[in-house]
C-alpha cells in the first residue's frame, strides 16, 4: 500500500509534469523553442508510477516522447527547458532538443528519437549491472509502435537468454502517429510477444498512478532479486497531437467518443479525486498548488527564454506551430 506521504509525492510529480507540458503547449507558438515536441499529456501516470520505485543508480532509457520519463526520474527541469530553447545550459548542451534528454546523475541514460533504437541501449545497461554484480535495474520505456522493429525482438531475446535485470514498459496509446494499432498489428500481439519469450508479463491501467506504483514495486523488487527481465504493458492515451502543442480532434483519425473517454480518465483528475475523498488534500489546496506550480514554472521558462543561445539559433527559420 502507498502511504499518504507517497500519494502526495506521486501527485506532485504528476502535477509538475502536467504543468511543464501545459506551459510548453502555451509557449510553443512564440517560436522560441528550437525543436519539435512530443507531449505526454494524459500518459504521465506511467512514468511517475514506475519511477517512484527506482533509485538514482537504476537507469532508464526513453524515446521521442521523453519529457515525463525525464522529469519523473528526477531530471533537472531547468536543464530540460534550456534544452528546448537551444541554450548551452541545456542537458545536451542545447544541441539535442526535446528528444535527447539525459541526466547522468539521475540515471537517465538516454532518450532516442529513432523508434526502438533505445531498446538495446537499455538491455546493455542491464548487462552492465549484471556483469558488475550491481543490484540495479534498467527500465526501457517504449511506445506500442516500437515492437514493429526487429531490434525489439533481438533485445527481448538477449535480455531473457542472459537473465538481465531489465524492465520493459510498453505504453500503448493506441496510435503510431495517425495509425491505429488495429491497422498495424494482429490483435493482442504485444501481450503475446513478451510471453512467448518466457517473460513475466503484466497488464496495467496506464492512467492510474497509484496502482502502477503499487504493482510495479513488487515487479521491480523481483527483478533486482532474481536478475530476470519482465514486461509491463499499459493502456493509455495521448490527448494532444502526435508532435506539437495542439489538440487534433478535427483530423478525425481518432474517434470522438474515444477521446472523450480518455479525457475523462485523466490521471491527474483521477488522483485529485482520491486525494480529496481521503481528505489528504482539500479542493482549495489543490487549486492553490496548481496556481503556484504554474507561476513557478512559467518563471523558469521566461528565464530560460532569455538565456544565451549556443549560437545555433536559426532566426529566419519558422518552426511549424
Ligand atoms: C525507425 C523510425 N521510424 C519512423 C520514425 C518516425 N516516428 C516518430 S514517432 C513515431 C510513432 C511512434 O509511435 P509509438 O512508438 O507508439 O510512440 P507514441 O508516439 O505513440 O508515443 C514514428 C513512426 C522514427 N522516428 N524512427
């Protein structure tokens, strides 16, 4: 069971990620951020729930949609925001942009935009832990489309055969850009694949942060103890467009009812209800936290926006927004 203190911690982590991403979405139109952005609004519970059970020496690898993973693992938010603005104080020196977030001190090994290419990197981290007899684990965050590349299969095979301390976390948001999973994969393929490699496989609600934290605790402890890879598949939904700051409901590639359903299942709202009904936080304090987070992070964005550029600012090039 998650304590009241940890429930609050999970809420504040979710709120931080949501606030920062909402500010990105509002400010992207200013044309000052020098990179494409893939927001995880609606999907944050997975990053927060899993990372809640990791320490700074456990390593994560992420993909193009990496803000939530980076922040949930404790990545420095100012370095991330500076990275968006192409500043030399960014976590990748302002050269990488939003899809190249990493923080060595916090165990954020890499974020890689080439779909699936991060998977063997995470398996390599697991190999290193085992080889050096360390009791740490590597967590690989992937989207549902990442299983459509061959390297996914090679990596699962390798992790299993060598009994590596690796946790595969697959966030199934039903879409790869604009294409539904049913048009890309046979029904329930992901569920079957990891099992077919002999891996313990778990299915969780990707929008329930407390449940994810609770259930992944045991899974992570088991991986540490037994050096055996495991797989978690979670259903969730990306609320905004694949790449960019806007809603894209008008494009009609997603069903309106489906969008409504997932918006009502917002992980942040879900947890706020729990906090209020269990009298952990009141409605008015939640409102105040939302406002104070907005203010705090808006100031950081403003500060980063004014910071020195690396010299790569391409003044005359319009990013689409
Ligand atoms: C090897 C490769 N092919 C295509 C792309 C273009 N691309 C970027 S993100 C993406 C969709 C990825 O979908 P998924 O893994 O389910 O993650 P999501 O965007 O839904 O979070 C694609 C096809 C890419 N980056 N790398």
